[in-house]
C-alpha cells in the first residue's frame, strides 16, 4: 500500500482520536495507517484530516475521523472476526475495519458509491473487504453470522434483521433515533445465552439509514394526493392483512386488559393520546381508561389537555376536592364548549376526585396546554398580584393596558397590528412574563405563583399568536404547538424529578408532524417536539374511526349538532383498518418484531382529521391529509363505528377564537 500525507494523518490521530479518549492501540494504529485523502474527492483532499465530515459522491458524507475510530473501538474487534459494515460510502471506514479483523462485508445502497468504494479499496490493497450493493437495513443474511456489525447511517429503530445476523457474543454499533437530524449511538451485545444488552455511547448525527427496516427513501410524505389505481387497491389489501395479523383486538373499553400496552409504554416519561375528531365518545372513554391505568399502575401525575389553562384549572381544583362542580361554572362555555364540557370528561374528573380523597395517593395535576383565553389569563395574573403584591399589580395593569381593550377579541388585535393601525404589545407582554418568573413568594403560595406564571406565559404566547395568525398559518400553528410543549415541560418540571405526564389532544397535535403533510409545509407538532426532547421516552398514540356519529359544527361559532360521519375514503388508513374486519383494536407499530406492519403501512396514505367543524360535502378536501402512520404514531387505536360525545349544557358565552382558524 502507498500512503500519502503521513504527517497530517499522525497529527489527526493524536489530536482528534487519542486526545478524545480512544485507547484501543489497534484502532489507533489502523486510523494512523489509512489515508483518508484517498476516500474523498479531489477538491476536499486538502481537508482530509480536518475534524469534519466531508461530502462524497451521490450527496452522501464521509464521517469525521473521531466517529470512525469511536465506532471501531465500540465494536471490540478481534483479528479473527467477520464484520458487516452497513453504509460503505466511499470505503474509508471499511478500510479501517479491515485492519482490525479477518473479513469485512460492506453493503452500500447507492450503486455508484458501491462501485467507487469497491474499485478504490482494491486499488489501495484492502483485499479482505467485499463491497455489495443493496439494502443495508436488512443486512446480508447469506453471509451471516457476523461477530460485529457497524452501521454508518442512522435508523429510527434497530433493524430486526441486523440483530438476527449477530453471532452469539456479537456486537452491533448503530446510530438510532426517530429524529433524522440526530441520533443516539448505541452498542448492542448478543450475549452467549441469546439475551440482548444495550448501551448508549452518546449523541451523534448520521445520514438516514434508508431501506425496508429504516427510513423510507425520498420525502417522508407526498403533498399531492394520487387518484385511486389498481396498485393502491393492492396496497390496501396488503395493509389490511398486516393490520389483522399485528393488532390486539378488544371487546369493551372498560373490561379490556391493557397490560401489554402498559408494557410497551414502559418507562416513557410522556404518553400522548390523540383523537381524529373532537366529538367522539369512544375516543374520550378509551383515553380516560388508559390514563386511569397509567395513574394507578405507573405513577403518572400530570394529565395535560388541549384546553385553556384557566378552564383546565377549574377541573384541577374540582379533582382536588376544591371549588364548584365545573358544570356550574363558566369554564368551557365558549365555542366549542362540547370539546371538554361533556359527560365523558366529567366522569374522568369525578373518578380522579374520588381517588384523591385518599390523602396517601399522590396528587395528579390536570392542566391546560393551549394558547387561548387571553382575557381570563390576564385576569388571573392581576388577581394573584392584587392578593400578593399590589405594587406589582399596578405595573401589570399598565403593561396589560395595551392588550386589555382587545382581550375579548384578540383576533382584532392581530388584524390591527398587521395593518399598521396599532404598534403592538409584545414588549409589555414579555416584560410582564419576565417579572412573574422572577417573583418569589412564601412556600404556601407556590402553587398560586406557578398558576399565575403559566397564565402570564399564555398572554405572551397569545399576543405573538394573534399577530402571526394574519401572516400565515404555519407561523401561528408552530407558535401554538411550541407553547403547548413549553407548558408541558414547565408542568413536568414543577412535578419534580421523574414526573410523568399524559397528554390529551387531537391527532394533529399528538402525532409527529414530520411524517405528514404538515411537516412538508414546515409545521411542527407537540408530538414531534416531544420526540425530539424525550426520544423513546415519548409514546404517541393516535385514534381513528370509519363511521358513526360525531359532535361538530358546520361553521365557526355555529351550533353543535350530532352529525353522521361518512365511511372513510377508499385510499385511507381508516379504510385499511375497516377492511381488516376487526371492529376494535390496538395496533402497536414501534419496537422489535413490528417490522412487517411498519413496512406494510409505511408508504403514505390518506388519514382523516375532523376537528370541531365537520363538512361532509367537502370531506376529502376539508378533512383528509397524507401521512405515514407508523412514523406518525407509535400505536394506533381503532373503532370501526363510533358515537358522538354526550355534551353537557351550560351558560353560554361569545365564541372563543379558540382553535380558529384550524378547528383542531
């Protein structure tokens, strides 16, 4: 072998590899022996020993030297080992690995890259490397087993096929994470008795592992919707068959055994439970049943609703045995009142109230995450300060004086700012929140202070939201879901170390937006933010239905009525579920052993979303969007037929801007 730039290579190994803690002398020697400049294009040769990943052919990258050394050391290679490398790229890591073992089988998805790597490795004399072209996510079963597998691309989960190709005692080193922009490097060891051990090696960022057991190729979700074809009919048959095999049917919400669901949730910090409509009884009842299980058997201590903070506080006080029956208050009386003023929600809050009469059980906080109720939040902040600090209350009235004339109709405030007729109140809202966050009170008043701080945060976010609403739906949607997530984080932090939370919200908030048309538009979601922050510690559950009745209005601020829900679209996930022939089930889609159903459902299909408005005559245009269900959710709950919520009457108020203009 003829190697160049030896001095630069020695310096790279000393500064970037050894200095960062790589101690395996064989790995250090291999890094010092392989000429990285031979594995990049001519324009990048001068940068070959910089501490950087570098571009190579077909839009891919070569990993920075330290990462190659780290993964090689993590694989714990012996001279007689056979190694599978997934994602050969330009061949650099294959060359390093080849000096540490007996044989390397490298597989590369891109035909051009595979050909280049094969030629380059042969030319440089690395004779114990075989480069194959194919889907690396499924490995090379015909050449298995391997003592080590090193994956140079990031997948959403550990591919089951790669695990199966590990020899007893074998090591699998792979970046894993549901955010394609960042992963966790893990080492998985198959012990001699067949058990699997997993160890985290830190945060990394790799190109996506594309394939049958990785990410799908190309854009995650198409924005355009295709017409029905014979091919889509075949897909629907395959999808419904996979659903029928993988799902867990149940007969009755209250009698079902959800032990396996709790096992799948495991140690997750936050469980987000969605709904495809805001007016379906079965969705509320199943959500309540799962939440009761999580509270009683898993110690969850927060129930966070897609609701306004002041209104949800009424539910929280009632659940703690304080305050009036929510049905006799003004909470949840603005449009869309039925969303939380219904029998199903009341039954859950009553259950929680009875449970918390026992002083020995931990208190569960019920809170609202949403961004609205500016007027009530301003009043709550002023009320707290009037009681605790009259001077601060006077300052708050001056600051909120800019917003107060608009508090009952904040949408008019947004129009006035955008049109230039009003300067805006952003600085006042931000300043007031800052003062509230700096406020200190006696320990006995900590809960009251926290409540006031969250109301001040709502005012700050609502002011920004209503300004953004007239600049575009993406900006206002993202502000709303970001506020929801920040509120959830604040409540969990308030709950102390290890606090676990359940979220009740629409599928469009709970699901991962990056797997839907929303992501293609640049929109985020509560579910996407939770996955980014908690990783596998966030468990996302969506719900769907085919037919029945739903509580909804025909237009904004219109009267609620029980409306017939049409049968689902032939090209939708809902229709695939219907064709399974199973009326009620849970469909797990995350974790080992779920690859068949994930693969069958991965290609995007239509999915239905009904908020507080339902327009059956324009259903396809108004209520369907494209999504990849197994990327959007970890689990899917299904009811073939559902019924409208049992709405409770109450005092009426003017329409809340609430979920306008989204209705979700």
